[in-house]
C-alpha cells in the first residue's frame, strides 16, 4: 500500500483513505488529510443537522484550484454503485426518474463522502420517513419541512454586513410569527437563517409563507432587498432567497466545508456576534473547531425543536364529560404534560428545573411572569393549572392599557418549580439567555375554557412589575400562523375593572417560594435594598434603527451624553445637615471626592433615593466633550481636584431613578420611572434632568446631530431596570457619517488577504497639502478586494505622498493619490482620524482635488 494511503475502521466499517497529502485548497495549502480530519472531528454536530435528510454532494476531485485556475466541480445526487452497501440511502422520485441518495447518518458515511472529495454536503429542509433502510421510492414533492430557511445573498456592491442587516429584519418578522431564528454565516458570501417548524405543513405552504415574507421586506426596503431571482435585479441589493424551502431544493448543511478558495465553513453564529456587523467574517474550519470546543453546537436548539409536534393547548387532568375514554389498558395512557418540556432540555447542561413528572395543584394557585432575554426579549406568562405552569410568550409583555391587547403565543407546559427560576440558560441550550422574575404571586381563577378562554385575577407582589392586583383575560384567536397551529395564537387583555390595590385576599400578595434575587415578594429583596456599590448600571446594546422604526410606538428617546456613568445614592439635607451623596462608577469605584460640585444633588431632592446619571464636561457650544472630561478623571489629590474644578467644571445629567423613599422602582416600567424622576429631582447649577425627546426616532437623531451629540438612547417604554445587565430594551443609536477620502497607500495583507490588502490608508486635502485620516479595513467584498488591488498596483510609487505615523506605515505600499472612495464612519478622534470607518465604494465621479479635510 502506498504511504499516501491508510486503512481505517470507522464505526465498525473498513475504509481505504487515499491521496492524503493532496492539496485541496492551494491558497492555504489545506490537504485532503486535513479535510478528512475536520469532518471526523465535526461529525457529531454535522450529523445532528443532516440526519434523515438526503444528501446531494458537490465534489472537487482535484481540489478547488485558484482564482486564476479554478478546479473542476460537479454535483452528484445518485449514490455510485461502487459505494459501500452499509451506507443508508433512499430513492427519490423526480420528473427525470428516480435517484438514490445517501443519508449522512454516521461518521463512516461522512468519511466516505470526504474521501470522494465531496467538500460540500447539501440537504433539504425535510426528513425522510423513519423506518427500514429501504422503504421504497419517495415522492419528494409531498415532503413536510421541519424548518424554514432563508439564504441571504449579497449582490455586487453589497457585502456580509448588509446581509446581517437583512437577517435582523427577517428575525423580527419571524419573532412576530412566534418563531425562533438561528443565523449561520454561509461560508460563501452571505447568511443562512433557520427557523424550526413542526412538520405539519407542506413544502409548498412553507415556501409560500417564506416568499410572502421576502416580498413584504422588499416592499419596505426597496433600496436594500430583492426577492426576485433574476440576477439582473441583484446589483447593490441583498437577495432573500426563499426558494430553498421548496421540496426539490437543498441548502448547504451546517458545518459543511465550502468549495471556496479558502476552507470556510457554513458556521452557526450568535445574534450577539451579529450586533456589530463590521467585525463579522466567514469562518475557516480551524476557527469552527475552536468554537465548538468553547461554545458547543449553537444550532442544537434548532435540531431539538424542529419537528416537535404541536402542543397547542393544555389538556386537563380531569377528563371532559364528552371525551372518549380508553377502553382497555392497551390504549394510549394520558400523556405526561412535561414530555415536550423535558425533550427540549438537557438537565446536565441547563440550570432549569427538570423534574421527572408533573405535580398536582392545591387550593392556592400561583403565577409567575419572567423577563426572558433570549434571542429576542420577551416575557413568559405562566399560570399554575393541573400541576403544571401553563405558559405563553408575550413579545411585548403584559398589557398596561385595557384599550390595547398584546399577542400571547402558547408554549410548552413548564413544571411548577419553574415559578422560582431565575438565572442564565447556557449558550447552545433551548431558550439560551438570562431569565429574571418580573412579578410572581397567587391568582384567583374565574374562568378556564380549555384552549379557548381564561380569566384570572393576579395578585402581584408589592414591588412587582404588575404594580398590585390585575385582572387579565386570555382568549384564543383561532388564527393560523405559518406553522399551521392556530391553537397557539392567543391575545391577552387587561380588563377595565382591574383592582387598583390588593383589597381582596391581600395575604396572597406573596409568592409561596422564599425570597430570591429579583423575585417579586411582599418585602424588598436584597437586590431591591442594594446600594450602588452592590450593583452596576443597566447597559444598552447596539441598536438597529430599522428595528426601532418598525416598533416606534414601543420606544422613548433620550439624548446620548458623551461622559461617564454614575449611580448616585442621595440623602437629602435637613436642618443642621447638608445631606450626602455617593457617586459610584460603572465598575463599582467610589468617585464622590473627585467631583465635589455634584454635592449640590443633595439639595435637589427631598427623600433618600438612588439615581442613574452621566457625568459630563462641557466644551464649545455647551456640548459634552469627553476629551475635556478626561482632565478630571483619575485625580485624587484635593489641590489637583480644586484647581481643575475651576478650569473644567462638570455637570450631572440624571435620567433614571432606581429607589425612592424606601421603595424599589427596579420593576417599575420606564415611563413611570421617568414620571417619578421629574417629581423627585429639581434642577440646579450642576444638576440637570433632561426630558425624554418627544417625536420620532429620526427626529430625535436629527436633533442629536444638530446638537453635535454622539447619538440617541432608545428605551422601551415598558422596560424594567436590570442592574448590571446589557439588554435589548435599551438601544444605543449612534450617528454614522459618510465622507469622501483619497487612497494614498495600502497595508500588506495576510492569510485570506495575502493576495489583496489588509487595509487602505486614507487622506484628504487641507490648505497645507494632504493630511492623514487613518485606515479602513472593513466593508470590502471579494470582488472589491481584487479589483482595487489591481488598480492600486498600477498606481504604485516608492515614497509616501504625506506624513503617516510610523506604526501604520511600517508595511505600507504607497500609491499616487488619484483614487477617491467613500467611507462610513462614527466620528473623528482627537488626532483627526476617522473613527470605525467602513468602506462603501469608489467615487469615480469625484476628483481628488475636491476631497478636503
């Protein structure tokens, strides 16, 4: 046997592996042996998502080649007659006849396919019937998909960042339809987005829903999105390819290698990663293996939830008078109501309670409402009934106005023990994210019509989000959603006759469980009594302007102050006492002595309170200037503080209240906290309480831009205050600017960019000549990288056309300053550099002389 061959045993099957040193990816030198090793190491996870799905293979027998000489490739559907007999296969009937496909059921099959140079594995969204190895020929057009997929593909002029923006828009619509979504960078140019289904609808039905969703987004975003398949329409657009939901179509399998010029992979990602599109790129197989070690399979929840049968309505433990009863012990016994709950959770990997069976309910019924920061923020509304917590997901939380009903999507029953659960559900697990109790207590049941209508009076905790006793009605709409499960679609209504206080059964105003962090009980918990040194400020996520626009009625807007965050504990002055304040930084440091002029705050309130605020220093035009504020930061000597205080006074912008007069406001909705804040704090020379902006988000951003501020803070009007947590209920909307730039050089690239460049060096003209603006290294697609490099090579010069810092010119290649481009950026640094620039494209219509600093 040749030294380049190996006999191996995989899953009990003997295989001969050949040409292990053959280079499949010349650009990186990746060999066939490395490809086989990757598929062996990733097999558990790839098989999880490819199991019971027919596999079409894309083969590069001589490797992928180079951009100058690409390798030959062909699709293969039929399993060759020479294939091992132990490979599981299915025959699928097509209009051109039947073809026999392999199923990737085990590592041995995956190894065989890799040995045959099948770099890409493509699979449909439906699974074949379980059963014998050869159940006969299947008509593929009758398949029922257990997941929906969207392939977001950038046309010329668009890149991966644009696909991520579209993915966020698709995610919003799917969430509104009650569907979770899971992103995968495709390993090629774009993004795949998966949503689990219950396999009750046909491929045609799901394809129709996906097509309508794509057309809806195209209508709202005509400058960004196209849903038609014509290539001539794709320039400067992102195609939402909905057609891969067709029974006859396939999509590259998650974790499959791609036949690109570098060994990239269709790799699952987190939504948190996609919050900053400029930092996202396609992943190579080495990176994917490292991520698996650290994060596990991010798509595992998809595999667990796809195909689940509907559990549309709770089934009473007491049989209905009209229900048919089993006539013998052989007939199906009543199901365990926690079967679906347990099937979605691994007790070894989640901190959630996973009991062996459900219990029974006593005379006192409990409820819990949990704030769940999962892939999207929602509230879980749970009522104890027949030994379980019957559960709904409320995307907008419980309604606060009887005139407005909120959507309630019924989910699987939860164990009663879940009523006291708070904490973090680990990444990769179903419902991953942080869970906090928003309110809990007991309730009185007035009506429970199974699957139709429920009316209950909830006795919330003293400091809970409900604010006392509230009467809710839930009613099933009977409307079909995309997964054909009408019984899951409910509305929740706050009745007009909701009591204003706990006048009835006030003893029920506490939860049966013991006090816990963040839980709603009749007495303040440790978290509710916390001083600023015991907690950290609530943090915001990078926001999506499109998302805020789509749900404008749910958001309020504040100006974003360019300073440092401070929690202030204030005890007001009394006769003979000037009062006191304590200022605590975001990381828990005491800053009180550093800003003595802010002692004024003690005279601006009448009760003990804890406030959230921003310390700012004002520059020209009375605008916050972080550079000026740095003069005050870090000073400890009293003489230094007093001297700098005269030169650079600071101001306190107060925007939230956490506690007031012994009462926690952490679970009070944002709008009510703002009302309390304005009643509580009067302004002074250094203390200000800026009002929330009245108007649309675009008007708020325009006002912020006119004031030359950093941007806008968008806050959901019903959001509670979650100390130390970064949430999506607060969103930072920073200004982005565009400007023209002159290319004066480029830095040598490495790895995938070794043949193009790492970044471009930028400049503009001022009265003394060219001035350096910094460099840009993101925003390029493959075509732009290659075409720009060709242009740059033709403009090469030996010396720099301007002064550039040594650290950035060390590996620079200089060009004549004749190419003009456009970049998007977040601002200008103190030394005149562009902050976070992103490349937008060449501007051949602009002369370099017109580009000024």
